[in-house]
């Protein structure tokens, strides 16, 4: 008897009057809003304008939903185009079935269209959006909990997921590994990693997005390996495991090559917007830091020259300025300074001149 487990909801639909509110769709919508909100904050921090992320998301989100559904239908075509399949069920997105690989791939096409219309580099937009995508995935995974799908192998651990039986779809009741919860927690960790690395290493030119992709694939590989739902296998591994491994390698290669070819971060991410404060030190090719150093040194030299000039002119200014008025001496003391200072010198010079002058020369001495 299981003493502890995570219960599954009895239904994935809640009706608000005649309007059905499906848990899977609700989680996807909340995840999109949270991702766009965080992406907008990061875009502003990088020097972009508020609202740009949402404007481009108008293109990216529909493309992403279509891409995610196409990937699921193509890789799991039996329920739709198999012998007993129903092709129209391929359009029932609310029943579950969105492949993250197709969602990101085709969503990137929509984002590229939106960025091109705004004159924005796609890698800069992807960097701003990367942590929000991971958090959006973490929230969206709870939609699998509402639909009781994509669980792992049977287990009796205290955090096991309770699945109810459904003979109509061949679902066997029991307790299983909650792979949706594992992926949710992993995605939150990926978001924290990208935010930390972005601040620590100033990731730019798509490297924050590449780190998100690589970190997500590393976790998805082992989580996918635990799942027991039907899937195509290649060389004994599930198709999604191979996809995760291949995409992981591509993301790591992009990280290394991009860091060598285009170090630093974009100085300007949106035309007409102000450069980010943390981008002033470092431009797309490192020119930003050089310009700032030159400006700083010029400012210091200018201040030094100004101080030297000020020091040279101050004595001249003081000598040209009218001296401050001093109190006049008393009448009786008026002649004493002259006698004491220059008067004695003048009387001595006059006496020497009279002594040297010949008699009868007519020289006189004023008293």
C-alpha cells in the first residue's frame, strides 16, 4: 500500500458555465505570459524598448504552437494516420501533444520574421527570451499532469505520481515516476543557470540561448529515458533522446565558435533605443570598452591641463587686481614708512652724488 504519492486530477477540464477551461491549455497560456514578461524585463535591461518582446511574440507564439504540434504528429503519427487513427484528432491540441523541438524550431522562424520587421538581431532577442522560455516550459509541463500523460516507469517512491486506469486508451493505473515534475524542476534550474551565467560572463550574440538549449537537452535526455509511453526507437534509444543528444552537441559547438568569433555582447539591440548601461563597457567586437577608456583618459588629461592653466593664471590675476584698501596711517606717521624703507636709500644716494660732484657745478638738493 502506498502511503504517499502525488494525486492526479480526476478531470482535465473545468467548465465556467458553457465555456470549458482545459488545464493543458491553461498551463501553456500562463507559461507564454510569464515567458514574455520576463523576456521584456531582460530586453529593457539590455537597452531595448518595452513592448518589443510582446510584439515579436505575436509572430513567434503561433509559429511555435504549429511547430510543436507538427513535430508531435509526425513523430507519433499512429493515433492520427495509423490503421485505426483519426486524422481530425491532429488538430485537437488541447488533448496534449506539443513537441518542444518543433515549437522552438518553428517559433524561431516566427521570431525571425518579427525581428526582421523591426530591424532587430535575432540572437539578441533569443538571449533576452531564453530564461523565460525555460520557465514557460516548467509551467507548461503541468499540463501533462492534468492530462495524466508522459509519466515515467512504475515506482513506489514517496513522490510517485498516481495514475488512474483508462481501458479506452490502454492506460494502466498505478504509481509512476512524475517525469513532468522532474522536467519542471530541471527547467527552473536551467533558467537560474542562464540568468547567472549571463550576468557573470556577459553572454551575447545568441550564447545565452545556446546555453539554455544545451542545459535543457542534458536534462531532457535522462528524463526522456525514464518515460514509458509509446515512442519510436533508433538503436535502442527513444527518438527524443537522440534529438536531445544531437541538439546538445550543436548548441555546445555554437557556444564555442560564437565566443571566439564574436566575443562580448551587443552594444545596441534595437534601432533608436538607448544602449544598455552594462553595454557601454563592451560593444559587439570589444570597441565599446576601448572607446570608454579613451574618453576617460581624455577627460583626465583635460582636467589636468585645466588645473595647470588655472595655476599659471592665478598669480597674474592677483598681481593685476587692485589691492585691497588698507587703513590710512595717522598724519604724524605718514613720513615714517618712507624714511624707514625707501627714504633712507634715496638720501644716501643723494649724499654720495653731492660728494662726487665738482664745486660750482650748480647741483642742488631739495630738502
